[in-house]
C-alpha cells in the first residue's frame, strides 16, 4: 500500500470510486477500462490484469492524481499477450 498526501475534502467511498474510474476512462486505453476500482475510507484498491508494466504505471499514476485518494493498494497483474 502506498500512502499519499492528498489533502482535500473527503469524499464518500462511492464518489471516490466514480472519480477514479472516470480518471481511468479519460486515459482512453482499453486495458484500463477493465480495471476494478474499490474505495474504503479514502484507500483505493485497483485490481485486474494489464498487458504491460507501462499500463500498470499509467493506472497507478491516474489513481494517485485523484483528489481524495489517501492510499493506494495495487493488486494489478501484468500478463503478456503472447
């Protein structure tokens, strides 16, 4: 888990999940549309499979940039498409 210093007005878990999901969709990458996002008291858990470490990093960076995210649990797996 990565703790973040993201000082903002706290959102409820449902709103935070929605904000993170929208941020991932804004990246306009098919692999990120499949990522499952869950929030619990400001801690975001991302789960799923992506095809490269680069996509994993893009996902993590996008989640961290959402105001209200105080910690991130990365459960993403990288699986080669070959």
